């Protein structure tokens, strides 16, 4: 009997949504799946912070193992991984996360799939120095020398293009960061009363501009109430130009609670600067805003988010280079139009149907099944 299986090597903090989707996707291939968490740092998982076991309860068919994988352990971890893979020859090896391939032996046989959510250029948004730029180039260079996957699964069509520039002959397929429509739904009885931001305070979130925009929106209409859904203290900047009574901060890591909070959003905000990192991204919050029934304010960039907003007319695309006064006026004008638009909810349902998890499990599963990678 063949011992072929799917070995998933994930490196990074536990990102439940995307990793869970990928485990469901690969579990549908008819082979046993084993997850190896290549732990970048003990702070993400330790005796006092055992996050993996409750997460894996949702995937009882998937076995799992934790392997310490700090960069100081690169060579010893590569040796351990090589030994593990020799025990299941010709299995499918899946690397999840940009740095996961560094820990895979170049002696791996069988089909290899690489799943990436982001690119190393993200680090330049924290500190753009000559040394950092050299580090980014080095990471891409090492990956190209050590690793040649059969397929790369990205989060956007723009990321497909960028990866194809780095790996000329590798196939790519885009599967966006989709949303669980059983959890995030349009609750008809919810009172939509908040201009909402959900997410972190990371540099690429462009919260300094959003804080100015919210201040101007309030100046033009003082009845507006704002809500920030974030546990990141950096998000406090969004209250810089608002009185305390006009803004509330809510922090949660519970997805059910997040879904309830999102159902009270009238409009969700997704402002980004025109950078490579943003152009290749697909923010999870976009799917969650729309699935919850909120229209969205999105930066007009060459990215997949613009395609969804423009194609289905479920929000407004704004030029991030314009003064906040003009942006605020355009948003409030759009708000008035949507208030009279009897077809907005129907269009939201149409766009969300193409962003739902079940839809992409079906599309992704069909793509992988015809690929031939998983045949016994």
C-alpha cells in the first residue's frame, strides 16, 4: 500500500484563517495530510500559549507536529526535515510562508507546492535601508537557487505576475484570502451605524492618512460614529483627530465576535499607498467588510481589490494622493447615493459569492485535482 501523503510545512505565527483554508483544500485531495509547524520563535507556541491544539480540533483528519525552526537552527532543522521526508518518498510537499522553503532539503523528491501570502519587500515598510534592500534581494536569490516548486499558490493575480518574474517557468494560481460565509453574513436586523476599520497598525495599513480622513469626515458630518476593531496599540492613531465620544476601540481575537462587530459597519475602510507590497496583496478585511454587508472605501491602485469594487460597484475607489477634504466629500456623496440604491445588497451578495471560502475550496480543489500532483 502506498504511503504517499501531503506534508505541509508552515513557518510563521499561527495565521488561522489562511492556514485553515489550505488544510481544508489539501485534505480534499484524497491523501493523508500532516502539518509540520516550523516554529520561528517559542513566543508563538509554548506551555503557556498552546494555540495549536485548539486550532487543530477543527481538522481532526490532519495530524501535526511542531518543529523548532529559528534561523539559528537552519541546518539542524533542514536535516530533521530531510529525514522526515525520506520516510514518505514521492509525497507532495507543501511549503506555506515565504521562509518555509529555506528549511526544506534540496533533496526532496515528488511534487512541491509553495503557498505565499506576502513578499519579503514588506520588511522595507518598517525600515527601508540599503542593508534591508540587500537582504530582500538575497532572500529572493537564495529561494531561486535552492527551490523550484511545481506550483505557487498566491493571494492575488498581481502577486502571480510578480512571482512569475522571479520564477520564469513556474505555474502560479491566485486564491484570494476568502471569507467564511457561515460566520460573516449580512444580518438584516443589525443597525449599521459605524464607519469601521478592522486590522493591525502595521505600516502598510496607512493609518496616518486614514486618521486625517476620519477627522475630515467628522468635520463635514459630526453625526458620524467610528469604530476600530484592533488589538494593536498602533491603531490608536485613528483617534488623533476625533473626539472620544465619536470613536470606540474594540479588541478581539474571536472570529464570532468579530463577525458581530462587522455586521454593524455601514462602510469599511481600506486605504493603502501605491507600493509594490500593496499592489500584490489581498487584504482579508475586504472580504469581511463586504460579506458583512458594508460597502467599502478602497484606494484606487492597480490591485485586485480595485477589480472587485469597480466590477460590482460595491464601494468607492479613492485616489490616495488627493487632499483629505476632497476624499471626504466624495465619500459622503457616495454614501448618499448608496442610501438610495435599492440594488446595493444584491450586488454585495454577488461579489461575496466569489469571495466565499466554499467557492474557493471548490475552484482550488478542481484545479489541483486536474494537476496530476496528487494521483496515487
